C-alpha cells in the first residue's frame, strides 16, 4: 500500500509540474533541435559533407588532439577579447561564416543572422547564394559585413554583384576558390536537393540565375555546373582588385604553397577552409592545415580559420596556432532553425563566454598573450616543448 501511495504521489508531482524546455548549455545541442524541426532535405543539406564524410568528422576530431598547457597564478580579473580584422574593431575573434540559403532554416534567414552578429559586435559574411540580397541585409541596420563571392561564367554579373555589395556598405570580399565544381554530397543526390519553390537566390533575382531547377541528382550540383566558372585562376584574384576597392580574402586555402601565391596575387588575408568538408573528402581538418599556412605567410597577411569550431576551447586552439580569428557556419544555421535570431545571439554569446573562460584558465588576459606554448599537439614529443 505504501509503495502504491508513493508511486501515486510521484505521478501527481510529475503531472502537476509543467515540463520545462530543455536548457541549451552548448552550441552542439542546437543541431538535434534543428534536425527535428527542419525537413529532411534541408537538414541534410546543412549537415552533410562530401562522399565518405571523413573530413566532416575530422574537422571536429582534430581539435581533440590538441591539449592545453595552462599557465597559473596570473591575474586574470580582466580579460580583453577585442581585436581588429582588416582595420575593423570587433568584440571578439569569432565571426559568422557564409552559409547559403538561410531562409530554408528560418523565415527571417539572413536578416536574423545579420542582426545577431551586429548585436554581438562581430562580422557577418553573407553568401552569394543567400536568400536575402546584399541590399536587404544592409537594410537591417549597422554592422560590419563581408561578402562571399562565387565567380560566375558571366563576368558582368560578377562585376555588378561586387559593386552592389560595395554600395551596400560591405567591407571585404571573401572569394571562395575551392569550388570549380561542387563536391559529391550524396545526401543531396538522394534527396534530389533543390531550393524550395518559395525561395530564390536573391542576389541573382531578375538575372534568370536566381532559380534552381530540379535535377536527376542534386539541383545545386547542376546549377553550379551550369553557372560557376571552372577557369577561375590566380589572375582572377588580381582582376577582382581592378573592379573593387574592397580587400579580398582568399577562402579555401589548405597549403603553404597556395598561401604564398595568394599573397603574391594581392590577397589581403587568407581563410583556411575545406568548405565545411563539403568539397574534396580526405583533405585535412582546417585546424590541422592552419599552422602550415600561418608559417608560409610569415605574418604578411592575417590568416583565419573556418571549419569545425564548436567550443570556446577550439577558438583558443586556433589562435594559439596563429589564426587571427575564426568563422562559424553550421552552428549559426542550426541555432537559426531552432530559435531564430535569439538562437544565433545565444550561440555567439556561448562561444564568447567559453572562449573568455578558456583564456582565464590558461592565464591569458589578451589575445596577444595566447601563444603556441599554450598548447601541445599529439604529434609533438616533449623535446619540442619550450625549455624551462
């Protein structure tokens, strides 16, 4: 009888207490919510990588092979995370990467992301394939914004778009250089991915380039095959400089050789990126390629990292390996799908808080104090460590 009463009281308490919404405590938890809310085709498009998706997993796993060497008994009562990117002061070295077609995730799409980035005092990069135009994003209010560029076969379209971005107040071009063809994304092939009929690639609307036709495999792959210029080469980095005064970041560099050529071609900066592991599978994780690129540049231009960042500890590791800042992509679209602008704001705040805590626990009060000596990678042996 006692057991029955106890069970009944427990059930009553269960029923009488409203179910609380799960509290999000880290960035990765948004992905599960996004998976529940989004149509399968849309979720798979955002989440999947190329072919075996080895690089997709490696983008995360490689961070786990870097450990900290924290310094102690340092006054960390004040932490300064501010930095300057291409002359623009931002609140932290955490920026928003270009992610396409954000209105598939949430009706406000890029509008919400732009407002969240501005509120966080950081940079948003708008994709060429956005579902909001450069003018529409500019209309959301003040903010430092970069524009990611794909080079189309029709160069007049490219010129027009670059000039529109500049007129709309965008401050730099992030030229994507790793996509002469689209990587084999098997989820998109299975799902016959195409842009939902109520959406267009807004920057190309009115040019007969804003729609994506259905195809026998991936509609996006067919679109890229038809529109993107496979002849893109280093001379086009120089050509871009003749049509805009905006600095050009070369996005998609994974080797020291290409980093050196990028500088010779006039790049203002380099983004180490493997396109979110969506292009060539079995390339290294971006965090693994970072140090080679940084060493090759010899400090002549800033180097940024894009890919795999999910924790403030990841941000610290990237900076310790020489990055001037990092960009986040998937966490933005997943949080956007889950909670709209509020979700993106929360992701940026969580990463900021975690990064600040990592700095404090490592004994660093400013970004300039984060050094290579604060980390050790699994391939190092004790003899590589600094002498005491």
